[in-house]
C-alpha cells in the first residue's frame, strides 16, 4: 500500500507573517529528508510505503511551488491541493516503487 500526503502548503497562500510563525522557510533538503524518514519508519510498521513530496516541487524550505498548485491554489484560495503535474510526479514515483518491489519479490 502506498500513501501520498497532501504535501507542503502551496506557496503564496499564507501571508509573510503567517509564514514566519508557521513554516520553516529555512528548511533544507536534509531537514526534509529527516522528516520523511521519520514518517516512513512510522508507516512501515503498518506496511505502508510513503510517497515523498518530490524535491523539485519544494520552494522556500517547506512550501510547494506555486506552479504545482491547483488553479484555485494559484489564486490564493487553496493552500493544500495540487495540480496534474504534481499528480504525475507522484504517480511516477508510485510506479517506480512498485516496479522495484516486484524485482525484489
């Protein structure tokens, strides 16, 4: 079983004041990797494989680049939902993991 979380909030939806109090805009790839590893370990206990948010979609530490937001998100109305381009990245990640698991089975 695979699980893809909603991903980081979409860029441009929160005010700079809200960002400063809620989001680590200085988070590094290593910080995100540590977060994903903790989530993977917890989910593995239930035989669930995490599909990480692709690094190429992340901006400003822990936000999703505006180009991956839904049309509503791009209009500052939706902080969470992503578009088809994001979905394609997640689907490709799931398919790659599935192929890998079939080779090792």
